[in-house]
C-alpha cells in the first residue's frame, strides 16, 4: 500500500532527524491525552516535543518546515536564532538533507558559523559534489541603491573575509 502524503512527510522528517539526533527512533503522535502531542521517541523512552530542549524543538520545527516534495521552494529566515552551536550544526545537516531530497532552500542569515557549517556539509562524503548547489548573495545599500554580490560554489570560501565583514 502506498503511503499517504502525510505519512510520506513524516518519513522525510524522521529521516532528517535520524541523521542528526543521537538515539532517535521515530516521531509518535500521542493521542491518548486530553491534548494530543508529538513525542520524540528514543530507545530509552519518549519526550514530548513541547518540553524538549530549545535546540531539539527548533531542529524538529525546521525538519517539519523542510519536509517538502522535490522541486519545492523553502524560505527560511535566520535559522540560527536561539541555537546552540551543536544545534546549529544539526540544523545545517537538516538543511542539506532537504536539499539532497530536491528541495530548494533560500535562507537569510547573520551567522558566519552557519555559512561555514553549510560549506562543511558540501563535503559530507569527502568529495564536495554538493558545493555547486550552494550560493551566497550579499546585499548592500549604496547611495540609496540596493546592490547584490553573488558568490557561488568555490567562490564562497575565497570570499569569506568579505562575507564576514558584511555579517559582522
């Protein structure tokens, strides 16, 4: 039997989370309580998503937002907000998981660390094949005109100093 669209999305979300959350088994929608709640199930038990740490909650939220059909476009604003560096690294991995599923992700950020982590994600298998899918657009207001400077693939590492000056 073919999975429903919702089941397919849950499978995508669980796949993304299993790549980055230690000891993750699955998501479980507990409907046995007065108000249903999603749980993150580990081998040692489950935790309601609503009381999980901010990092895990934000990561799960990002995975839910990015669980889209191939060819979809996701717009994400500052995914680094309120994220611990380890959670931010996991968020970068979830973003790459979505991209590898065929989702185009456009995000705004003020985090050089996130850019570095996304660059590192290009080399997940050591070959850097995903680098061609990454681009950074820097925006600058100059004399009332909005200017954009694009860096693609290999150019991003060499332009890192300029990018850092804009972000910081």
